[in-house]
C-alpha cells in the first residue's frame, strides 16, 4: 500500500465528518442517559466537555497542527485559547489503554444504561441508539481515523503516542 501524503491543513469535509461522528455519539449517549436518569445527563455532558478541554489544553499545544486545521479542528481552537507548547514533548509522550479509557466511557456508559433500559422496558428507539452508538464508536471511528485522519496526519509521521498504541506493527 502506498503511503498517503500528509495534509498541512485538513480539508473541511474531513473536519466536518470527524465532528459529525463525535456529535452523533454525544447526542445518542445524552438521549439514552436522559431517558434513564433525567437531569444526570448534565454530568455526562460535563464529562465530555472535560475530555475536550483535556485534549485542547493538554495535547494540542504540543502538536504539529497547533494553529492549523487538524482533523477535528482542535489545533485552531487550541491556538486561540492556549500558548504554543513544545512539539518534542508530543513525540515523547507515552500512551496506554488506561489513558484512552475515559474516551471509551463516553460510549460505553450510555450503551450500558441503554442495555438496562431495554431490559426494564424495551424500546425500539433505545435499541436503535445503542446499536448506533456501538457502530459509530467502534467500527465507525476505526474507519474514520484509519482512512481519513491518521493516514494523512503529519504529526503521526513525526511521532504519535496513539499511533504507537493502535499500530499493528510490532
């Protein structure tokens, strides 16, 4: 397979696709949690906000795409809110499954709550949303990141802890 040329700035259609996937996951999860726990959905949304702030504050300032259009637009946003970090730090960072567990919880928690709702009071809407969450979160995100994001990422070429974690190369 031929190596893809990296983007200096990602095209708008990729940024929109990546963000549409995330927003669809968040909305499906929020709806499920709202159905089961009502106002507790605010905690779920605050958790998502905290994860996004963690990204744009803790990772983006050191990334190649700081101040540029990365795959989700966070590089531009980060440059508006935080000063530039050290790109060498990004490459040296180590990542484990423990580090990305909170990101998985954005989908897993509502899927578990949806499963409980289905057991207590079956609903086609909840079933559909649980299936949608699963498809978007796991095979969907794997496809989007594998085919649209990571393949064209210049930071990956310089060194990316997530690429090292997910890489099939040993």
